[in-house]
């Protein structure tokens, strides 16, 4: 429905880079803290990067120095620039508000975008 649409994933070799995009036709990102989450097979979803309304950013320790998060207010899009990728970064990546968006009392997730890092 356009609330959260992730794109940009793919297959990349170890050490490679990808840029993920998160767009929404419903949620004004400049007025919300936005996070990139990921879920690897058999693991719980984890929050890896956040950008606040003011633009301050935070990262989980495992991606610090390798990932960057940014926001384009004109395009209402949040990006996750990933570099020096490792096989352990393989996961489905999702964006969402912080806390995650709820619709009809249920947490809403977009379709996500698959990132696969080959060794």
C-alpha cells in the first residue's frame, strides 16, 4: 500500500557495497525516526541503523564504520549505504519507523529487500 517500500538488495561478494532505499507515500520521514532492521534466517529481527528527525544516526556495533544511513527529505527516502560487506550481513533488510509502524493494532512490515553476501 506504499507505507514502506524497500529496494536495492542483491547478491554481492564479500567486501562489496550496496545501497538500500526505503520510500513511503504515506509516512513523512522527516517527522519520524526511521530505522533499518534486518532478519537473517533462523534469527530474530534486529535494528542495525537509525536516523532521528534531527538527522542524528546510530548503528549497532557490528556495522559501525561500514554502514551509513541518510535521508532525502525531498524524495521522502531513507538510504542505507553498506560497505565492506560480510557474509554475516546476509539478511532481509526492512525499514520502519521507531517504534515500528502499527496498522490495525498489528506491527506493519514492508516486503523487505534481500541482501546476500557471498564468501
